[in-house]
C-alpha cells in the first residue's frame, strides 16, 4: 500500500559543521529529481541552505533542473504554524 502522506524530515544536531545543511540540500535535490514536492524550512541563523539555493539559481538561472523553494524561519510561532499545517495536510491525505 502506497502512502500519499506528507513527510517531515528534520536534520538537527547541536554541534556545527556536521553536515546538516549539506545533507539537507543533497536529499532535497535527490527527491526533487524524482519529481517529489520538496519544501525546505531553514531555521538556522546562518541560513546556509537558503544562501546555497540562491547561489544555485545564479549558476543555473531559469535552467535549474528542478525547483526547490527554501525559506528562512527564525520565529518559533511561525515554525509551529508550519508544522501544524503539515500535520493537517497529512490528515487530509488518506493512504491509498
């Protein structure tokens, strides 16, 4: 049975420099390549993922092979709202 539910994947570690942003970008690219919808929520104060995607757009321009839209979130209330929205979307997509 295939699930149509949204998936939330979190890359978290208190230590910096362990590859969280790199792994996030690589996984997002892999999923987008296979036509999966991807949304990156960058809560890192350095906004490494968001900055990297902006650099990718400069390199690829409109010829970017696929679209991944990150956005930076630093407000805990906004983050909570996004998580609740993802959960409610999950509830509206029953397994097929």
